[in-house]
C-alpha cells in the first residue's frame, strides 16, 4: 500500500485519514477539505474544515516525521530521521540542533512555532544555515538513504 496506516489519497496527494481527523464521525474523504459520514455523500452529511495545510488539508503524522501540521504530499514517506516541509523531506532540525527543533524553511530551524519572527536576523529565535538543507542520509555513507532533500519515497510505504 502506498499510504501509511493513518493516510488516504485524494487526487495525487496523501492526506491524514478523515476517520482520525473526525474521531470516526466522518470517515470518508471527499475532497482536501471535506469528510463525509456515509455514502451517498451530499451537502447534508459532510463536514468541511478548509485551510492551507490545516483543518482537513493535512498529511498524516507517520509519513511526515511526526509533524502533525504537515501539508499533503505525493505518495511515500520520509526516512525516520527526517521531517516533511512543503512536500520535501529534510533531516530533522531537532537532530541537527536541539536548540532549534522547528523547521521554518529549507535552511532555517527555529526555537518554536513563533512564525515569521524567527526568520528575522538578530532575534535569536532562528538559525539559517546550508547545513540544515540536507536529507536524512547526509553523512551516513549509505547510498540507499538520500543525503539531499527529496520527495517522499514510495519504497518506504509499499508493502512486500
């Protein structure tokens, strides 16, 4: 199966299952922003929660390295030591620098989810370095683990 246990598809992207998002009340995904109670789905038995990478428009936490607010992504998963950021897998900030565990950009890690304030130089709330713009395989001398940022890997979610 191309989607981890906590995910489903809608179009070409993977989303967190409606069953999990709605505590089982609306288990059927009908769009990136809607979940339905039972078939046939209509406006009378659907619930919507629109947002950009929020509400029902989120990826499951297993494939996104534990990041519950991750955006939906193409099929596959990141390595266990990676996090998903805007559809790309990067080595976790929390591993590279525990003082700045929150990824806010390809090369930026922050102390917290403080928003854009961590992107302002001199505040001490964020750190930007090309050293953060790497995949989970960086430095492990293993050709099967990408050292560069990459798309989620289907090989990590397919069953044998």
